[in-house]
C-alpha cells in the first residue's frame, strides 16, 4: 500500500550534484521534484508543497500551519541531508527542517483527529562534486567495511534520533579503538544515500516504516533545543 510522504529540505541549497535534466543551477528543490515523480510512480502520495507554491511571502505562523497540515496527513517524513542544509545565520530552533522533524515525531491533534509519530528516513544528497563524504564515510574499517555517519554535521534533533536504540547490538569486529560499530537498525532515523534510495525506493521506505513499527525500542527526542 502506498504511503503519504512529506519531504523536509533546504529549498535554496545549491551545493548538490547537478541533475542532467536541469538547465542552470541545480538546487535541493530539483531533487524534491524528482522524488515527487518517483513516489507517484510507486503509488505513494507526495504531501509536500508544490514547486509553484510560494510560502516565502507568508507569516511564519501561517507557514507553520500549512506545513503542519501536510505533515499531519503523512505517515513518512523524508529528510534530505544536503551539504548546505544548515543556515549559519539562524539558531536551529528558528530553521524549518528541525521544526518539521520535531512535528513529524510528535503525536499531533488537528481538526478532531490525531496522528501517530511518522517514520523518518534521511536521504543524503551528493555534493557538487558527487561526494557523500561530508556526512557518510564508507569502508572506514578495512576489515568489516563499516560506514561512519558524521552526525556532528546535523541539526540536533536529527543527531539525537540516530544511534538511539535502547539496547544496541554491536558487530564482532575487533579492529576498532573504543566502541565497536553498531549492527542492525540502531537509529530511529535510518540513513541512505541518494543513489541507493533511487535504486530501491520501496525497500528504503519499508525500512523506515519497519523501524517505526518497533518505536518502543528507541529513545526518541521530539523537541528542538
């Protein structure tokens, strides 16, 4: 069955790999347009704003209400991790991505209805050089070929909801200083690279919804600090 999906992203971030079908500068918004098409092809429902829907001229309270309504009617939130997703000119609580993630994680009441916590999937976009290494470092161990997620790069609410399983399981690799790598789905917010997401959209959405089905196994942070 198709899912209703909201996408959280930094609209104007242009530090992403150029898409071949785009004239001029590629921004994260162009990736959202591609996701919307891919979701429709797989019978999912895209619940985010349309490209022609300009929220920038509205008051923050009105934007929050419109976005809240879209998130309320979704069950999965995809967060696009891009190199320029964070503004250095504003504190985290005043930026839209943390607000949208927080709203997605809370159980909300609107118009007499109540929503459950969304599944959340982080999709990492390649930077302008086609690299994911600003956040994902593959094969950091030559023996177990584990990957490292550079969570310090993220907004706090994303960072706090990764590697937050209550009873973690670790690999048996002995070639690590300090703690061993996690095994299995150790994060409520699962992370996948754009290329892998595109290659198997339903599989990755199913991972996120499967994690949500076991939500009690995770220590969730739902508030932006």
